[in-house]
């Protein structure tokens, strides 16, 4: 499908190029010259039309190109009461998100997929575990999103709200060399309403 559309677009570009230069080609041929530059122009238009069609069909069929980001979470204090997915969803929906969290029965021990019901592409994968002994790793948040998209911003609100549900949560970008920060430090950085809420 995508290849067929691209070939049709390339042929259309070549046909348009021929229509634009056909008078010049015939004139040069009457004088015994070849029409090299004109044919080069035709090929150029065919390639441009084909490339545009290839990009547009990819965007329409598969959505925008997504990037990945990962956050690592830590907990150095005992967890009094593990929250439920419904607690986290309710906290995030107060910011204007319309979320689906699957599975719905636990936050710990299984990957939790988080997506806004208004978006067709991207999402978050929250993987948490109960810290054990000297192991302070709480889990990770994997983000798949377009640059400056909903889920990249949602990850920060999620960390902030998780820190309120589980006091003592710290975070950092997985590949950052910086020390982890408390989730509460996000509060003054987050706007009163997310900038990239879907409409």
C-alpha cells in the first residue's frame, strides 16, 4: 500500500515535470540538442513527490515517530501501605488526564501500562517492585512519545503523585549521572495545568 502510493506520487511528479518542460524539450530537439537538464528536472520532481508521499503515508498509517525515555525510581524508607492503581489514576486525572491503567489490580510486581484514552500512539510502562532489604530500587518508568508530547510530561506528574502516595520516592533519568532527587522537588516545576494535555 505504502509503496504503491509512493510510486504513483513519483510518477505524478515525473508527469508534472514533463508537462512543464515539454515545450523546451521539443525546441531543443528541433535544433539537434539533447534535453539533459529538462530530464534531470523531471527526475528531481519524481523523487520529491515520491519522498513526500513516503513520509505522509508513514505518518498516516503508523502515526508520528516516537522516541523513548526512561526514569528510575528509588525508595529508601519502608512503605506503610502500597497504593492501588486506582489511587494513582485518581490523582493524575485531577490534572486533566483521562487514563487507562492495565492491569487494574496492583501497582507492584507486574508491568502497568498507562495511556490517555484520547491518544492513539505512545504511552507509559510503569514497572514497580516492593523494595527488599538493602535494595532501594523501586522501579522504572518507560516513556514512548513524540518530542514534547503528553506522556513525557505525564511521567513527571506520575512521579510527583507517586511520591505523595509513597513518601520517600526519589527519581532520576536512568542514564543520568546526577544523584536521585525527591519526588516532591517536582512540585514547583510543574505547571498548574499540563502544557501537553490532549484535546
